[in-house]
C-alpha cells in the first residue's frame, strides 16, 4: 500500500512538473517573442514612413532596454527627416541631400559663385496701406514663386531679408555654369512675377514689382556665427557688389542688372530675344575701380 502511494505521488509530481514546464516554457517564449514581434511591427511602420511609431516598453529587462534604445533611434530618425524636409523647402533637393550627406565642406573655403539679390519696390507704402495679414499673404505668395524659380536652377536661398531675397549659385554644391543658372533664374523670376500679378489682379490684391542684381566673383563660404548658432554665409566684395547692383535697378529703371563678370560667362542663346542695354561703368562704395554693368528690361 505504501509503495502504491509513493508511485501515485510520483506520477502526480511528474505530471505537475510536465504541465508546469510547458506553461513556464510558453511564458518564457511569450516574454521573448511578443517584444520581438512588437519591434518588427514598429520597424515595418518606419519603413512606411511613419516616424511616430514606437516600441511598447513593458519591462526593465533586456527586451525593455532594447525597446527604449529603438525608440530613441526612431526619434533621431524623425528629427533628421524633419530637418531634411525643412531644409528642402529652401534649397533644391539635390543641394539639400549633398549638405546632409556630409560630403560638402562647411568649415570655410574660397569659392567662385554668382550672387543674386532681389528686392520688392515700393513695398513700404504697401505695408502701411494694407492689413498686416494681407501683407503676410502677399509676401508668402511672392516668396513661394521666387523660391521655386531659384530652386529650379540649383540656387540656394541664404536669407529672406524683409522683402529682399539673398541667394547664391555655385555653392555649397559647385556648378561650373553658375552665372548661367543665376541669369536664367532671374528671367524665370520675372516671368513668374508677371503671372503672379495676373493672379493678384483677379483677386483684388495689389501688384508687385522688383529689381534683381547679379554678380559673379570669389567669396569665402562656410558655416559662420557663434558656437550656438551657425549659418551658411558668404563673405567678400562679391556679395556687396551684387547688393549694390540690385539697388541700382531703381536708379536706372531696370528689372535686372548684371555685372560684366556675369555677362561675359553667359551663353549666346541666353541673350536671344532679350533687350540688353549698353554697358555702363558705375561706382561701388568701398571699391576703387568702377564695375561694368548691363541692364535688362
């Protein structure tokens, strides 16, 4: 009888052990497979472009640490994508991608570029005689069209200065035909402004006019500023001359003024069907020698 009892007890213990082992194995398997599946599902969402997806962290063990690290990585990817998207609004996609790839030196280099300045004429009276919200809408629409023209010709907008646009061609991504690109961008800007004024006429908004100055020369280009705030900037007389040529558009009643340094690099076909006025030599503040210019329009 005693032996029989021991046998039954042993069988019960074995059965309970077998059942318990199975349950334990399933629990362990579940504790591993569920977090892994959660991560796989999250990765699939990231591949779809959903950077708001997150791994569900429910423990402090290795899977929890891995999940937390994955979430931090996703946050970094989202921030980079946001930077990429935001930067892409100001430069052409190929320029943006070159900069973000780290293949372009931004610590300062001597570079030949073509600088373009565009400024609205009579904009101060317009701001004083119209509702501020309307003024903002007009400016945004104008900048949208002008930016498109610049981006389409591989230009980089460095700054919006009030109602003025400051752009560069040939940096940070070098283009050997940067004078041609800047000139074509200026012509495109004028065409877009004509179309924009037609749109403004239809909705009762005031018309706009602008002047564009273009000059080609050497600059120091790179990230310049304080340790906590850097901007990609150009330093040199080339910038000052381009800005001065833009100011001369008012004095000479021209739409576009380019320096001889830019004009001499243009292709003949670019000047077909365009009225170019005779070259003039003008004084530029801070420059000993006069600058030869051509006016268009």
